[in-house]
C-alpha cells in the first residue's frame, strides 16, 4: 500500500476524513508510521485526533449533531501503520462515566485481511480516571499493528448500517411474498425510506367462512377480532444490537418453523426495522439530524422535525379504532450501555388486575431468552420518560414495553464468566421474541394448540411384533404404587430424650488355651470380640482411676492408648500409677513457715 496523502479538510459533518496526524513541526509527504485516521463514511464517528508522542494519541468522539452531550459510539479506521508499531489510544470525551467498560466489555477490531470482528483482550483495555485530562474517565486501548498493508477498523459494537438493511429487506421480501408486504410510510429529513413490514393480513372473509361452516351464531362472528402486534426498532442510531434483533425476528418469521407458521397465520405483525435512518447514517448515538431524541418526542411530534413519528402514531390510532382489529402489544427494542443481559421496562397501573395482565408477556419472554435479568425489569410511571413510546402510544388495553439488550454481554449465573454478545446471539433474541409471542397467544386461545407429532397413526399392512415385557424387580421409588407409599424420611432419626446407660465391660476372660481361642458363639475368638468391644464401649471418665485397659486418669485428664495383642495379660493388667510430684513434700508446719513468691 502506498503512502497516504493528507486531506485538506474534514468530512461527514465533523468526522475526520483521512487525516494524517504528524508530530509538531513536520510537513510534507507522510512517513510510514504516521497514522492516518478516517471516519467519513456511513456510521463512522471520530471528530478529532491529537498527537501526544509516537506511542500515544488522544481521540475525541464526535458528538451527535445539534446534541453535544451524547458521546459513546465510535467507529473509525487507521492506515499507514508500521510493522510491529505499538500505540495507546485514549478516548477522552465519553459522555457517560458508568458504562459497560467498567466491567468486562471491550471494543471490536478487524482489518482488511481479517474481516471477522474480534474482541480486544481485556488486559489491553484500561478505563480509568486521568488527572492529565482534568479528572475525566478515559478509555485507553493498547494495540500493536502487525501488518503494514492492512487498514484497521475500531468500533464500540458491531455496526449495522442503513445500506445493509436495504440489502437484507430486498432478499427477505422475495422469501415472504405470499404472506408479507413491504412499504415506505414516510421519508426522513435526508430523504431515506422508513420501512413498514406487515406480516399477515387483515382479511376476515376466510375466518368468517370457517365460522359459518361450523354453524356459529352471528354474534360470535362479529366478536372475533384480528390480533395485531407493533414492533419498533433502531430509534437511536448508536444502538446497533437492535437491528440484529429485528433481523433475527424477521428471518425467523419466514422460516418453516411450526411457531412461525402459526404466528403469521393467526396474528398480524407490523415491524418498523429502522425508525431513525438519518442518525444511523451519520453515526449519532441517540439523536437524528436535528438533534432530537425520538424516544422523548412521541407526545409532541411535528411533521418537519419528526417525519417518522407522525405516520406511526396515525397507524396506532387506526388500529385501535378499527372494530375488527385488536392491537395487543407495542414493543420498542433498544440496547443498553450500562447493564448486562436482556430485560424489559413497562408501565405501572393502579388496577391490580390490569398490572398483572401487563406482566404476562415478560414471563413468556423469560422462558425463552437466555440470561434474562428479572432484577433489572421494572414497571414505573416516571415523568422523565414521558415522551417515550411505551408511555405515549398505548391506549386502553394496549400493552407497551421497552425491550433492552446489553451492548456488551451477559452472565448466565451471578458469578459466572462474562460472555460477549455476537451477531448470532442478538439474532437469537429476536427468534426468542417470536416464540414468546406464539406461546402467549396459544395460551390465550387465539392460536390453536399444536398437534403432537408423535400421534399414533393407523396401522397399515403388517403389524409390528411387540417385544415381550420382562418383569424386573423395581424399587419403591419406581413402582406404580409410589403415590400410596408413606413418605420416606431422609433425615436420621432423632436421639432419645436421655443418653443410654453405660454398659459394663465384657467379663474377664479365662486363661485356658481352649477358652482363649474358641470361646464365644460361632467359633469366633474371644480375644477378637473383646478388642472390638473395647473400641466401641468406654467407661465414664471421673476423677479417680478406673479399671480399663491401658487407661490412666490423673488430675481429671485421660490418656488413652491403643490396645495391643497381649492386652489382658496379668503383667499388663495393672493400673499405671500417677507420676510423683517433682517438688519436695512438706509437712503442715513446714508449709506454713515456708516463704512463697507471691
């Protein structure tokens, strides 16, 4: 790759456009190792790069257009590197201090020769408070370039652009021609399409014909309503995982899965895959071209500033006013930069039964979504989110939720290892959303129950010979009478109220040869039986010496020795005497006149 040449200006509404960062006082043709930064492309974001030393650069994220406080998303490329060049990049102007970089989240990197995204190792990432940068928390990345001809790209999360969505919908539309439609309901400020995908149809003729064939009364026919669900995605440009979740949902709906077929045949699903295409294209974190946070403007949208919100509000109003349509759910998909896993945010209601019904769908989601975090789910009526979709759009019996997925990763257990999300993992969340909706409507009776695939078919032709049943002895736990058996006691039995009385030692053995070897029942040697009893039965230890084998009690202290083979010999059957005191004995008169140290 030839040496890069410096660009005169910056492009992309403040993004760097092939800017070569040189040491102070140098000019002319760029040398190998003088890095060239570029972010003037779709979804790119890097506003400034300062040279500190040959080993360190300060990078500044470009804030959202007309909204300077939103700074988290970055996406830039570096070229004109030197072989084995080691550098440190300091991202110094993150808009939020507490982020997933505090825990285990790391950015992504790829190069032209290695197109697969790879996570930077955690040991090369430092999220710390820098005194040099006026006490701000900065993100420092240590990196080594290993190939001179490659162009390296760094992002905070895997990007999903507006162009990629258009390519995907073009292919998806061909697969779903029989049961889905695609239309443009509005155009953004920069004339980009805002797509609306409708899976299923609102045609009631077939359903009414089926009900009439079953001789159902007209009142029941008029009461039957078509259920509808509205799904919104990518309200914020920097929340890339939401597009992967929406893509996984759409791909699952065109599959041949039993749940997908049942859902699209009985429910109408309307999906807006990208609500803020201008913010996505510009590389903004939250806002659109005019600096508006679309998730805070649903209660006061305007045709000029919010062209995407007006048609969606009209669509919701149309669905709720239709007699034969019942809008059940509005699901707004977002991603979070401060929490792990997947969770939901809902509304709170004064009516207890209304609130219990509102919390049913998250229960079905928890059964399908891995690493679901019930502790992060809450339902509130906070005034700070008054203009959000889940607070403004629902009317009557419509339930609205905000489904959030972490931008970093999740832990399957509380103290388990940290696992980063991938594109496939986000797509799996979208498939889980479709499965949860199918389970909910099947539980409500809207979707008929699934016919078991293992249903016995009528035998045709020769019958199979049954194998003989072999009766085997089974335990009580596996017997069919297990339910009538008494419950088994797992814990040991309780001890008696008072300790059992001590038993006396075995009688003294005789010294005859015959009795020493064959005394007792069953021909067992008496010496062996006596040794076994000695280990089990011990006398009560008191302050006086007792007659036990090799047991001496002195000053309330017992010394027990293991028995030997010649335990009961006469010569070893005596009680050991207590040791004599080391100090000389005194009489009573001498003891009274003796001087003590105390």
